[in-house]
């Protein structure tokens, strides 16, 4: 017995050496003989496994999968821990994967691991529930810096690194297998997707459930799904909470519940921009339902442009036969920040959409709004009171073509531009859009019942617009023509003109060419052409009236022009308008040629009228200085004038400044100084200055017949023009001092009636005979008005040119043939009341026309 005990250490040492040698030799044996034979049986892919170390408690090694010389799985180090008892129960205490890499390649629209996914797909007919049955158990799975790399053609590789720990729970399924009961754990993400998360999975007899809680701080992976034409920024952690239930038999998803929060979002999608600046206005979303029927909600999204709004979306979706159908509504509150204490503008949009397996889609929507408080929209100095409206549309498309039809119906609304109000009645606006092969074409339609400018007493009826455009467009190529028209424009309830134009796209500009037609008795046409560039927000229009006959039928009745007044002539005009950098400018040159104005009842005749007007800075109605108007002859009753010339300038729309005026009257001239005529003036006062007016011709025009002689008069005639007519106020004409003249009255009866009572009949007869051939030293005519009559006073101082057969007898003048006759000086004051109805009516009508402008 004693030798035996002495040999025990030797046997223990020998056994230890044998065990150690076995442990050292087993990896070599496995790597050399066992694993290559097993892995050589795989088809298509190259599997490589190596055991680095084997102890009674640990096993470490590496594993890789490659296909076509490209690695899809590369695990440089894995480590398993166990105990002797756990091995007997086919149980690993832990499994650690350290710094591995999984490469996912996109094929057929899906990501797959080469060499592994292909094989698993071949056995997809197996029940998915068997995946939860394993021949061994694992207590803990540790992952350290496992990289997942996404490979996609024409895109840079995307890497997500995951680290974490998962704890498993199993129960026996059979004598040789175990069924997974649950697992849970936490993980960390880095690189393209950074954040932390937790997850859990539980099995059941009829269904399994899984939960995921994820909070990310870097969402670079989203760039993979957002076009580079758009930009977005997510500030702060993005949270996701998901719960999924699976069928226990085939692991098919039975239901899903997803919710989360986007704390701060800044995004731009073309003209649309969104901003949720802080956590108190975070975007919250949820999705719940089955794989075939889902409900969803997103609230609240804040929009910055093209307008400020807050929107919430909710709806439902269904999936069947490769078709996705969704319907719901968008509830928005538009915030008009242009206004102080601006009201929110509520709008509800109902939508219905379909997406097919061939990637074609269709979206229909309908919206209407009737806000209790009308908000005001402002743009380019125009304020628009938001109308009640109804909008509907259909958008549809495929990968190669997209179409949209949108219709907007507005109720009456008001536009304000400075001090002008424009009332727009019921209107319909339609847009048709098509996009294919990087070309977008559109058709815009507008139909406005009427638009009214009450301050200008203007009304426009039946305004229509049709405009086809296409972008991008070759610079010289013309597109299909559209049109613009206004059926009638009324001024003070009188239809004045209509407008019709053709609109054609050329490059980025819209060319226009059309006609303005008079709706009065005589048709007058104005031709115009030009272009507009929406990108530059500019437009240019040239117009012309190339010599058109005009008559009084072209003038609206609203001007108060007498029906018996006849106007004839020739008008020429041209001009241009331009709109650039939010500024409207233009010019106008107009001329009236060989025109006449007549009124038979008033015995009025104005002939050979020629006028020119230059407005260089429209829309400001201010003309260039010294505009000229000439008139060949003017006849008002017995009064006749000729060779009139008026120099003027238009100061604004309601004020005309007469710089000077001059005309010939009775072989002399009649002039006025500067005079400002304003439409708001109830009366006009001015003074006419007479120079070298022929005395005899003047008396003849005031009703004196059979009169001859010579001599001239000078003076001034103050006149007043009002609604009551044209009136003289203490006007006078007198002969040139020191220069008399000869006057011969063949008919002195009118003079006899104007002389007051003379006690001596002989003296009266002498005076009347003297006037038949009278040499006056001086004379003076005074002009005043009394209602519609002219009070004309004439003073004459002189003597008969030759001695008359009169003498004195007893101090009394008597007619006698004796002696050499008398040349006795006489002074006469003659007063007349002359009915000049025509002159007063002209004044009344001029004032009436002025008040109606």
C-alpha cells in the first residue's frame, strides 16, 4: 500500500499532462481534420472557422463567410464560457462576439448577407416557430463593437456599430432540444446611427411579443432615404417605442404599436420648410394595427413656408394584393404672422391615397374653410381678406410620370391696395400639372365672375385665363398658346371695352399679344404685345392705337356729355408698361388730329383741333411740360375765335395746369395767364386779356348790324365758370389812349334803345345822326353778367366826322339847313342786355363734364 500512495502524485501529474496535451491538441485536431470537412460541405459560399483556445471553461475562435471573394461575415474573435455541469446540460454560460462585421448587400430591393441569407431562403418553407428551438442554451450574449455595413450601388457604404448584452431564458422542448422563453437586454449604437436602446422578447403558446425602446442622437442613416435635393436637421434625441406581436406558429406579425417623438426638426423640401424649434413643440407620432390594417397619427408639425401653419395628420391604411390604401385628414391652423394678434386660420383636408406594387400612386383630397374671423394676407403692398373657399384635387403618378389636377373655388373676397379696394366675386381656379422625363408642363385656368373697384366706379365682367407652360423650355421654342380675356369693363354702369389676348410661353417668358375693343357705338381698337418673366418677376407691354377715327359715341354717357354734341376726329396713341423689382412704370404718347366738336342747338362749332399729350412716368399721371393743343376756329353763337393755342401740363389725375393760352378774336388776340384747373374745384376764376381787338368786329359779334369803321380796343375780361354757367365780372375794353377811330352805325335803332331818357329830342337825333359817321376820341366797353344775359355798357366820346345840318335855336339843338352845320362833341353811355344763351350753356356743360370725371 505504501508504494501505491507514493505513486499517486506521478499519476496525477501524468493525467494533468495528458489533459493539457489533449486540450492543446484538440483545437489543432478540430482545425485540421473536423471543421474543414464539415465546412467543405457548404455550397456557394466559403465558410471559415478556427478554434484559437480551448479550456475546461472557455472556448475562443474566429468565424467568417465569404462569397465571390467578398466577406459577408467576419468575426475575428468569439468566446464561449461554460462549466462542466453546463456542458452536460448543453448550456453556454455566455457567448461574446468581439469586433465582428456583418456586410449586407442590396439585391432586388432588399439587403441580404451573402452566403447565409441565400441558404436560409431555401428552407423558408420550414415553420418559423422552429427557429426558437435550439439544441443548446445560452444564458448571456455579449456583443462588442459589432459592425453592420450596408452596401448599395452608386452610394457610399453605411456603417452602424452595435454593442450590448442580452440575457436569455429557455425551457426544455424535448429530450435533446430547448425552446426560447424570453430574452432582454440593452445596447448602444454608434457611427451612422448613434444612441441607446432596450429590447425584450417573450414567447407564448399562441403568440409571441417583442418590445423595443430606442433613443438616437445621430440619424445619419436617414440620409439614405432622403433625396439630396432636400435638407433636414434633427436636433436632440429621437425616441422610438415599439411593441410587436407574432403568431407562435409561423412568426408572422399579428400587430404592431409604434410611437415616438422628434424633439426639434428643421427641414426643407423645395418651397416647403418645417421647423419645430423646441421640445415643447416636439412632433409626436404613433402607429397601431395589423400588417393589413393600420391607424396612424402625427402631431404637431410646424410649417414656416410658403406660409406659417401647425398641422396634425391622422388616418388609416390597409395593405392587400400589393396595394396600399390610406385615408385620413390633416387638421391645420394657419398662423398669419403678417398681422398683429393674427387669428389662426383653421383648415381641414380630407385625403384618400393608393400605392400599387408597380410603384404607381394616386392621391385625392378635399378641403374647405369658412373662418369666423377673416385673416388678412399681405404681399407686394396688397392686402387680401381670406375668402371662404373649397379646394379639391387628384394627384397621381408612376416612377416615370406624375400628374395633378387641383381646383379651387373661392367665395367673394376683398383686396386692398393702398387706398383702393377691389371686390372679387365668385371665382374658380384650376391647375393641371404633368411631369415626365425631367420636363414639367402645366395648365393654369381662372374664371372670375366679376371684379369691382368702387372708388373708381369700375366693374370688370367674366375674367378668364388659360395659360399652358412647360419647364425647362428651350429659349427660342414656343409652347401652345393660352388666352386671357375680360368680357366687359364698365365705368359708371356704362360698358366701355373688352380685352382679349393670346398668351404663349417662350423659354422662361410668357409672350402676350391682344386687343382692347371699345363696346361703345363706334368700335375703337387698341393693340398690345409684350412679355412677362415669372422667374425675374418682370413684365413689359407695348401698346398702340394706330390712327383710329373717333366720335362722340366713344365717350361714355357717365361723363354727362349732351347727346346733341357731336365729336369727330382721329386719335393716335402708343405707350409701354413695365413691371420690374416690384415697381410699375410706363409711358404714353397720344395725339388728337383734325378733330371737331359741334352742337347745332347751342350753335357751337370747334374745328381743326390738334392736341398732343406725353405722359413719361406712368402710373403717375404727370405729363411733360408745355404740351400743346391748337384749334383752327371756335364759334359760339355770334362769337367767333380762331388760331387758338394752349400750352398745358397734367399735374395729376385731377389737376390740369394751363401754362398759357392764346387765340385770335376780332383781328386781335385774347390771352390768359397761368391757370390751374382741378376737378374738385366748384368754381373757376380767371382773367382774359384782350389786345388790339377790332372795335367794329367786336360790336358785330355782339349783335350790332350794318356797322363799319376802324379802331382797336384793349382790356381784360374776368370770367367765372361754375355750375350756373359762364359769367363776366366787371370786364372792360377801352381804346388806346390818344388813338381814336371811326365808326359808322347804319342802323342806330339798337343804340337808341340803349340810351337813357334825353330831354332834348334834337340832341338825341343829332347824336344818332352823328353815330352814322362818328370820329371817336376814346371808347370803353364794360361786360357784366345777369343770369343768362350779358350786360354790355358802351361809352363813346367824340364828334361827327363831318359837320351835320344842326344848329342851336334858343339854346336848343335843332335840325337846320342854314349855316355850315355842327360838329358838336358828344359823349354817349349806351347799355344793352344781350341774350347769350349759347355761351352760358357751354359754361354749364363744361362744368357738368368736369364734375363727372
